[in-house]
C-alpha cells in the first residue's frame, strides 16, 4: 500500500491592525525666532492597534510643539514638544489620568510641489517621529512612526501621517 502525501504550502495572513498616527495642525510663526513655527490648532488620530489610545477617543493637548529648521542642516526640519494624552486605563470617575510623551523627530525634504499660478508650495518631508515617556515602566514607553509630512506653505498647515516602526517601538 502506497500513501501519497502532498504538501501544499499555504500562506496564512493574519489580519493585524496597523498602528498609525495622523496629525493635522495649523502653524503659527514665532515672533522672535523666524524659523520656529508652533502647533496652534491640531487634530490627532491614532489607527487601529494603537497602544497609546486603543479606542482613539482620548483627550490630548500638544504643548510647546514646534516644527523648526535644524541648525546648520539645509532642507531638514525637526519636531519637538510634548503630547499630553489621556490614559483611559488609569482614569476613573471625575479623575482623568494623563501620560506625557516627548515628541521628537528629524525630517528631510524629499519633494516640493509648486502651483505656478498662485506660488503656493507643498513641501514633503520624510523621517521618524518618536513618542517617548522617558519611563520604561509605561507600556509602551517609546513608540516610533516612520512618517511623511506635507507642509502647505502659504496656508501654514502641516499634515503628518506615520506608520509604526515595529523594529524600534518598545
């Protein structure tokens, strides 16, 4: 009796939600330092799978967050500031718990789109946005997003879209 076994390789793809971040902000130029632009009004959205705000319904505030030129580096911008975000797991009743993440990231100019009639420009930057609590006890304590920024020059508007860098995030 001969039994033939055929092995068919089957690739099973499990649908894992991807952790993403989206920031849309109006920017305001600093009065004293021309190269500094601050987040004035901002909207923050996390994608499915986010450990920072799993249900994407957390209150938040950007504090002293800027999108600045890097000193001495042409075509490079730097995000820095603080993100205060509600910690739903530790909030209860009338008491809201917050976590503070330091924001940082270096972004290099990769493309410019210019409207020849209006002079408006869209500057496109790529880089990594890091959110860091500075405390390894929190989970996650550090999250890094590979990101693209579109800076709408005349409108002073910034749009960031990032996808988690699993190799880094802790």
